[in-house]
């Protein structure tokens, strides 16, 4: 048996009385030649060889009596070699980071919930603690502790990035020129357009369809002013929701236009300079006009103007048959407008699966919307009472003139890059980023519409969360192959993954599984049996490659497909999962079954 040699000993109560180390409450940790220990109010660094106190620090809490005990200091493995910070978890819901060399408090983060914490561990530079509410909380370690993030742009990408960063322990400010945060999506995009789609559909459904259900309503009418008020109220409510989350996660909300000093990572807002360690550009996009066409938001309007018309136009011409054009066409057609859609391509919803596009065209035509495909707008002449829209066929160059009260330009959007002169962009004006979403200036990141790709709010949100995690030292991944796309007409259309044309052009061997909503019990009893689910699978492996849906529930149903594809599911996997009955999700399962049994 080996003899253990005593190196030194100290009677702490006698020799260290002045430093109040008489009641050590946590297990000491050794870092190199240093011993780290805490009592109810102080943390100490002690030289292992001599027993001398190198430094001591009072922890900044409300009072000693508020503290039941501290957990032992947690030192990440990397920092054990390089030096760094110590994590201390306190009873009054604080995470405190100290510099190991001198004991200075580098940062202190208040927890959001009044939660008791247990069993802290350090893994991958992150502090993990279990709460008494059955949840696990994570706090960043050396890679992100104390970092400051400024996010110019309060849209879905920007505010989701800010919230994610705050949850990861970063100090965050979010800047937007509008008093209501939420960006184009909340103020003049996704949310108000869906509110009008909902209101207008309810009116049309009440007027045209309820009688066959045995519900008789005579002389159904609508009040446009109240419809617009309903839309605006929902915008205000959701804006307050974002403000609540900012307050909850202690995010600084700044109203104003941001400009950058890229060299010093400074953001200026109305003359006030804000220094930061990271900037996330989330400025979004703006409407595109066409050559020679001036959008005045009176007679010639953008999607913003189309959401605020105080009268239903008798004749409305819509330029563009993408999501915005088709949704706004649906709203105003339901409310009584004579709507003509002019589209340069030979089909509507050109980015979607061809079979979906063809079916949607047929449905919207039955609703009374007129379409001029393979047609371009050459000019608009404006008189005192009307507009004359000159159109030309792309196929044979024949011209025609359409009379209208209003013209909606829905030809797409462009990145909003005002004030970003020093940030490198591509030839289309989109900010260029690397695979970490970082621009040509170190410490400046960009996300969402401003970097290109699908201009979708949920795509921007995913990128925003990813950037927050990158700044916090993590390695996230956004899978662009499984981002769903939806057009909220009635029937709605949705797509995810590969379209059939893509697979066919690539020479890929695939199978098609289908389920008509006319064969689905829930769709039949709710009088929404139009449309189908189309599933594309790999002929060899049965893996789901793409899902395309047209029907009243397409916008919701596509998310089951997203989960399936995210986990690499085969059609058989969905076949083997029991679905409730009668339910609309059975249509997705039935389409997968159809694909699985195809030869």
C-alpha cells in the first residue's frame, strides 16, 4: 500500500477568517495549479502548491440570505487547458461567468423563469442544467458568453434570430424602422393577406355554399371597413406578442434606421452609435416594379396597397401569377371584382409541381378569375377614371388592351440593401454569404430575403436561428431541400422537396402515389373534397422525395410531409403509422401507401 504524502494543509477558519471561507458549500475544483471553491457568497482561487489565496470575489446577487447554495464551479475541458471562464449557478436564477485568471465577472445572465436548477454539466462549450419543471436549459460557454449581437431588421428572420440569441445567453438588440416589429410579413405581407383571405372566404362560403348544408342565410353581405379593421387588429395583437417576447428575453428594441461602420462593428441609429461584436443583417426585401410602370399606391398598387383598398375595384388587373398575385386575386374576386391575371410564363405558380399548377388554374378559373398566360405587360396608360393596360403575347406578339380601375403589380421582390454599400453583393443585388451566413466583413452576418433563395418567412426564421447558434459557437444546419412552400388560395397548394419535372429531367427513377380528397371521409363531410395529395418516392429505396398537395387543408398537411422527409422516412414508414379516422391526414398516408405498392 502506497503512503500518501501530505503537501500542505491550512486551517481555513483560523488562517482565512477574513475571507469568510469557514463554510465551504460546494466541491472544490482543480484547474492546473489552482483550486477553485465557493461558499455562500464568495468564490476563491487558491494556489494548490502553497495554499495561498490568489484572488477572491463576491458574487453579485441580491443578498447572501437569498442564496441557498452554489453549485460547484464548472470549467469546460477546453478552458482547463487554455484558461477562460467559470460557470456558477446560483439559487436566485443567475448564471455568472468569471475570468479564471483574475476572478473578474465577465458576464451575468438572469434566467427567464423562476426555476430551481440541478445537476449542471458542461458539454461542447455549453452549460446544461436540469430544472424542477422537467425541462433542460442550455447556456453557451466560452464560444459565446458575453457576446453582443445587433440585428438590423425586425422581420421573421430578425426577431427570431434575436430571441434565439437571447435564449443562448447573448446580449441582443433588434433594430427596425417601424414601431411594430414583425417586418413585411406581419405588417403588410403574410399576416394581413391571410386575414383578408380568411374574411373573404368566409363571406363567399356563406353566400355560395352553406345552403346545401341546410343553413339558409338571405342577402349575405360584407362591410369592407370592418374587414380591414379585423385585419389591422390581428396585426396589432401579433406585434404586441413580439414586444412581449422581447421583454421576456430582455432584448433591447430600437426604432430607427441602422447604418454600419463595418471596420469597428458599430451600428448607428439616428446618430446614436452602438458598439457590438456581431451584426446580423435581416433587412428583407422590397417590391419590384416593371420598366415604365410607376407604382403610386393609388391606381397602380403593390401588394401593400392591395391590402388597404377602401373600395372593391370593379375591374382589377394583376401582373404576376405567383403567391402574392394569386392570393390577392382570390380576395378581390370573392368580394366582387372582375379579375384578370397577366402572367409571363405559360403556367401559374411556376415554381411548383406542374400537375399542381394545372389543377389550381382550373379551380381558380371556375371561381371566375381570368388568366392571360405567356403574356407580358408593355405599358399602362392612365386617364382620369380608368387604366388601359397594353399586353402582348409572348408566343405570337399579338397585342391587346385591358381596361381596369386598379392594377396590382405582383411581379416579385428585390433585396433591400440600402446602407450596405461595403457589403459584397452578387449581380442581382443579393448579399453574398459563406456557409456560416457571414458576409465579406468578419462579424457581420446576413439572413432571409436579402441573401436570396426562397423569399419565405419561415426560411428566414430558420436562418435566423442558425446564425444565433453559430455566433454561440454551435454548428447548426438548414436543410433547404425540405422547406415547404404554400399558396393560401382556396383550394390551397403546397409543395416540399422535388417536383416531378425535376426528377424526370434528372433521369431519376421514381414512383408516384396519390390520394384524391374525394376519397377522404373528413374532406367529404366538411365539403372540401377538391384536390389531391401527390407523393414522389425513390423507386429503389422507397424514400420520400417530394410531396405536392392541392386542397383545402394543403397548408397544414404539408407539415407532416416535412417531418417525414426531415427524418428520411420511406413511404412504408408512413404506411405503418396509425392515423386517426376520419381525418384529413389519412390522405397523406393513403398516398404513401399507393406509392409503396406501386411496381
